[in-house]
């Protein structure tokens, strides 16, 4: 499986840098990343990003907590650019499934990225609320599941199997913790993996032998011990 790498970032200078890389096929943002990047006005900041990233797909998230406002926000975000995916959480903060939002926006041919998904049951619920033509990304949070001691792989395998009938649906491996996750995502057949910039740079350096890694590690320890002027 040839998994596409999307860069998970909202910082404008980083987007300008990573937009030039062929390895990066798209971008994902979220309100947390937008805030960290210093965005004061969500819409105008997103439009600044879109001045740089004009062709590659990019996701911008709604941040309402009720279905009506989410739908309104989703429609507005969709008007910002042809390459925009509207990011919608699978549930709101009260754990209410956002099926109505997904269905309504999907029916209006708005490209969606359903986020904060953790289980194949949630994937099944999403698939019941979409058509088979408008593009949908389902983002499963592997890293955060792993942080909580849960193995995300079985949920990916089931979700990918469920989505096979939908040519318009892509399963995305989200919340990456280490470069090796890219290989895991490829092995299970994920269509996309979202990766922070530092990990993309590590993926670009894949290919070192174990022997090379051993020598580099020992040399690094030696350099630090000399710099510290340690004596025993």
C-alpha cells in the first residue's frame, strides 16, 4: 500500500517549507495547532495558509459543539478553497454522534475529514451517513490510543475492511508518535498518515543499517563524554 504523507501543522512558515516537498501530499490542521501557530482570526489565518497551499488537500476543523453551528461553520470553511476538507469531530464534547452534521455536509458535496475516531464501530456509523461519491477521510487516532495502552491496529484493519466498498473514503492514521508508524500505516493499508514536521524529516532519512546506527550512537556518547570532561 502506498500511504500518502500529510503534514500535521498550522504554522505558516512550516507550511511554506513542507508544501515544496514532494513527499508531502497534503496538510491537516486543528484548532490546537492554529492557536499554537499564533492565529488570532481563524478565517483570515486559514486564508493566509491557502495562499501558500493552493493545490494540496488541507483540512480545517469546525469548533462549534452543537450540530447546527457545526453545519454553518462547515459550509463557510468549504467556501475557502477547492482543496479544503472540512474537519468534523465524530462526536461532540457531550459524546453525541455528529451523524446529522456528517450527513448534511456530505449531501452538499462538501469534502470531509472526520476526526477523533478511535474505533471501527465509529467508522461503521460514519459510513452509514455518507454517499459513495463525495470524498471523506476518516482519521483514526493511533498514537493517542497507544498512549492509553490500547492497540490501534485491529481497529484500523476492521475500518479499512468496512471502507473497501466506498471508493470515496480514505482511512488516515493520525497522532503519529514515531517514524516507524509510517511503515505500520503502510502495512495495514492506510491511505494517508498525518505526520508532524520533525518526524517527516526523520522518514526522509530512512535506510540506515543497524551497523551504521550502532556506530553513530557510540560516537555520539563518546563526543558527549569528552565535552563533559568526565573522569572515573
